[in-house]
């Protein structure tokens, strides 16, 4: 294979809702690029893109798959992505290394939620977008309504470059407004004929052409002048103006396609080579915000955007050359650990096909193997250069589950399998929660979790179960309370003696600490001799006040008293959850000249704290999440009534490009498998994000149930 110069590379992410036909279209691109001489199908499980066993079983893309085609003396790298937003992490990684996108829209459906979601990402990342109206050969295809939905979603950005002469089984070509020609396809292998536009379509084509020309002219002053002088522009000039609008993200050119019948593929590829930006238009930034120029003569720098375990190859790392030239056997430095690593082999990638090359220039995408320390999101540099490319930012999880091996002995191996799942898809997060005593797996959705489980079982031979994840409740108090406790033990030898009197009050933001209390039948105005505040690692805080006067307890025992209280805070008296937001005053106590020691005061403080806690109207607190749900208008009623059953508080509603956006606060306890329910309520047309907001007290009915559950659990364990 040739070495392609930066200017002759196009990196394009292939986007679209689930089943819009991305993988099938990618197959046609590979065919037109002569990478393959026969096209596979998703059904026959032999496409070049969906080449992993798990993708073939599920008949859908799960990973971002880079593919290339050598075409018109350029290298076209396209990255096929999954359409289900459980795998949005792959889409985000693909965006990172691509400079423009092709969004496929299924002409039988029009805009779907995936179109909307990935369209938003394209806008956020400022990547120009081409819209391919696909599956026009399908009986249910509808060009007009698909176009309407595109305008509803993207406003006046979609600009028709081609329109079909017929849709459904008769779809065999289209009128191309840029070329002012009709393209007719004679077979299902992309063989095309360019013809004059027939009379019946002439006036439509001409009026569209003049609108397009004017729109192209509007993007550039010189073009505008030319347009006014001549009343027309050459194809080259229209391309130029179109390109300016396209690059600014103001024009989304619309194309006609049938990926399955290879209609329109090649024409779209030509357009991409003509119009889409080469990688030097889109320089990366370092973590410090410095621009890294995509210059083949600069220092070598490569960024890893994907990791995958592959048969026969082991761990494969996919990279983009961000700057300079990468050569076979080149030594690079991993700035994270200053270690040197040799890039032993470089491959150009077309899914499972890997072609060994000797070098790659800035902007190109490839993969390598046998690296010791490389991970997704790392940068490797030529020695002397320590630029670190800003990492890919992955979304917050919105699905939680606990996972447990059927057999205890598999615990360690399960950890290994889950670490691999995280390496391959960084939106899969794994945490062993000491507090909940569960391995919590979180990510984007149930389907994604099932894929993790499949890998655990298939690759590691571990049988594992998903369990409902426990909720990290917190405990706190709502009123002042006091207690005293004497710990005394005399059993021959040295005895133990410690007595602690303490008072606790809730810490409430904005409410000052109390100054006068009523305890043990008298008024107490604490004289604070020492005050300390502690932020708790599980959220919230606690304060400790030593108010002991007259030497009742030696200051030397205060650390033991704090320790005792802290032990009880770690295991809340109500349900064993962590306690928080409590202010403690130790105001009296007793010592014994011989028997008092550390352990005595730890135990006295623990018990006094526990007693006081029980009398302080304790409450259980639960984590509350902010949800933002994007729903098609007609499903709004169902989504709302479901939310009401989840103790949700609706905070706002707005409409955005044909969808309703609902904001709500919902307790985590009510969100188990929410994404699955939402999907079934809306036939997969809604999506949402969730973010931790705060801890709030649970309603009393919920508290009663939790106390009962805890009691039952305790007696079971006894
Ligand atoms: N009629 C028709 N069917 C198509 C076309 N393209 C794809 N399909 C069918 O649509 C289904 C989905 O195709 P894929 O290529 O897997 O779609 P995808 O967008 O890659 O789907 P995900 O990877 O799941 O997001 C398959 O059954 C294809 O055969 C097309 O142009 N015309
Ligand atoms: Mg696919």
C-alpha cells in the first residue's frame, strides 16, 4: 500500500440509528474501494466490519470498526459505529479521530432518536455532517417524509444534492443536482450510467440547482460577486461555496442511497474526497489546550483511541497519527510512565483485514500489536516531545447492576474479565464497593451489560449472575439528643474503665451550631475547648467538640473517643449504612487513675454515640439523581406516568428539535433497569442521561420498609 500524505486522507465516522444500514453501506464502500471483491451481509454474518463473534450473534455492530478504501488516489478511512446508544462510547471514540461524518437515515423510518443523539454529538464536536438517506430500495421507503423529518430535526441545514427518481423496489437511481445528471444503476453492484436529466425532472432539477447555487454563493463574497455578474456558477465554484458552508456545520448535504444494492455509494465517496476536510483541518489539542498541528514533518505523536483483544493477534491498539511520521520499528515514549516502546508493526485496517505497512503520516489511522503499557486515551511520542493529547471524555453511567460469579473461586478471574471489558469499552465501569459488599458494574444499558456477561462467560468460562445493586444509603439525625455510657470491666488483672457523656445535633447547611442545650435535667452551655471538622469520604461531614471541663477526661483520651464515634459512623445504627452530617459535643465523663485506657474510651464513645443516635430521630438518606430524558412527543404521557411511580419530581420540560426534553429528580432506588423500561415504553425512541445530585431523606414509608428489610437480613445472618 502507498503511504498517503495528510492532504490525501479523509477520516469519516459512519453514524446513524440502529439498523439504518451503516455496516451494509461500509461493505459497499470496501467493495467500491476494491478492498473486497464480494460484499457480505449482516444476515450471513460475513461483513468485514461486524467481524467479531459477539457482533455476529447479535447481528448488530457493537464496536467502532475502522475500515479503509483506497479511492481516487486518496485513503478514505471510515469508522463504522454501533447505532444503539448503549455503545455510545464507541461512537465518541470514533468522533475523536474523524474530521467529518456520514449520518445514514433509514428512509422507512425518517429521523430516529439515534439520528438526533449522534447529530447532537456532531454539533458539539463541530464535525461537518453529510446525510445519506438510505434503504430507498425498501418498499416502505418514503423520500418526502424522511426529508421533512430531517428539516424538523436539523432546521434549514439539510440541503438536497440528490433526489430519487423512484423509491421502493423501483429505486434504481437519482438526479444529482451538483452534476446536473441522472445516475442510473443497472445491477446491484454499483454499475452506473450517467444520463441527461429526463424532461419530467428537468424543471424540478433546475430550480433546485439555482437554489443550491445561490446558497453556495452566499458563503463567500467573491462567489457572490461572480454569481451576480454571470447569474450562475461553475460546478467547481458551487463545490467551493458548498464546502465553506459544510465545513462551518451550516450545510448538511443530503444524498440518496441503497447500501444493500450499492446504489449511490461511489458518488458519495467521490463527494467526500472532493469536499470533506483532510485531518490537518482539525488539529488536536493537548491536555493543556495547546494545538498539535497535524503536520507530517512535525515530531511523531500517536493517540490510542481503541483497544481490542483479537484472535491470533492478542491485544490490538488502534491509533491515529496526530503529528509527524510513524515508521515500523520506531521507538516511542509513553509519557505516563516514561517507558520506551517499540512500534514493531503498523497495520492499515479494514475491519478484520489488516495490511502491514512500513509507515503512516500525520492524520492516518491504523493499529499495532504487542505493546506493553499502552491503553486507550494515551499518547505516545517521539523522545523529547511530551505533549499529551486531551483524552476522550466518556459519558456518565446510567445503568447499574451487581455481578457475582456462581462459584466463589471465580472471583479473581471475574475481576480480570471485567478489567478487560473496561479496557475495550471505557463506558463499562467496575467497582468493588466495600460499603455494599458487591461488585457494581455500571454503564450505558442492559444490552451493553449482557454483552459484558457474554464475554465473561465465553472468554473466561465464568458463570456469573446479575443481581439488583444495593443502594448506598446514608444515615443522619434530625434532632438533638444526648447519652452517656460507662464501660467498665474488672476481671482480675488490669481492668477497663471509661465514661463518656455526649450530645449530638444535626449539621444542616445554613443553620448555625446550637449554643444552649437541655441535658440530664439541666441547661448546658458548652465551653468548646477544641473543635475539629472532618469531611467524610462517603459524602457529608462530622464535627467534634471537646467541651470537657475540670479534667473529667484527660485530653489524651480524645483520639480514642473520636475513633469510637467514627467506627459507629461507618456502620450506621439504623441499617448499617454510613452516617453523616452530625455534630458531636463531648461534655463530661469519668476516668479511673489505673484502669482507663484507649480501648475503654473507644467502647464508651461508640456506645454513647449509638444511644444518642437512636434518640435523635434518625433518618435514612438516599441518593437522588438528575435525569434528562429525550422523548418523542407522542410517548410523553407514558414516560411521565411511569416517572410518577418512581417518586420522581418533574423539574422542567422543553421541546428541542422535534423531541421533548424532560428534566426530573429521581431516587437511585427507583432507577434499577430504567433504561430498559424507557426503551420499551417508547419502542427504543427515547434516551436519557443521569447524574448524581444529592442525598435526601427517604419518605417514612420507605424508611419503615428499609428498617424491616435490615432486621430480616440481620436475623438471617445470625
Ligand atoms: N432494503 C434495504 N435493507 C438494508 C439496507 N441496508 C441495510 N439493510 C438491512 O437493514 C438491516 C440492518 O443493516 P445493518 O447494516 O446491520 O445496519 P447498521 O446501521 O449497521 O445497524 P447497527 O450496527 O445495529 O446499528 C439488515 O437487515 C440489512 O440487510 C438497504 O440499503 N436496503
Ligand atoms: Mg452496524
